[in-house]
């Protein structure tokens, strides 16, 4: 262990910020599916069984407010809305990938 720079704990864990941005039941699955490209809300609903339209809209708004995705509305009837990750959103790919890898390795080893 390197003792030249002793560990100085922060009053709060810095990862709490990340959890505040991407925490919750649906945000990571939404990001996971957007890593492959732009999606419409109807596509995301199909990819996320169990999510309600209201919850999907709320989660997408929160991700947008944190600068992780952009929302593009096309002026047509019915309205067409697409969601695309921003560079800030794409910067979370290694985090989500690491979580997926950890889950794949550990999910059957509980107990």
C-alpha cells in the first residue's frame, strides 16, 4: 500500500453524485439501450417490459436535465420524439459495462 499519499475520506462518497444522476430502477437500463443508438420512446417501452409511459417520460426528463441525452421532437402528427445520448451520456458506458460484467460474473454465485 502506498503510504506517501494517505487516504483522506470525503465527508460524502464522491460516487453519490453518480448515483444521484443514474440511480433508480430504470435509468441504467435506458442508458444501456441508448448506447446502441437513437431510440423513440415506443422502442424504449418495448425494450423495457414493465415500465409505464409515465415512468419512462419522467426518467427520460431527468436524464435530459442532467445532460445525458437529447430529445428531438419532429413536428408531425402523431408526434415523433427521439432520444439520443450526449457525449456526457456516452461517458457512462464504461460504468454501465462494468456493472453488466460484474452482474454476469456474480449473479449465480450468491450464497
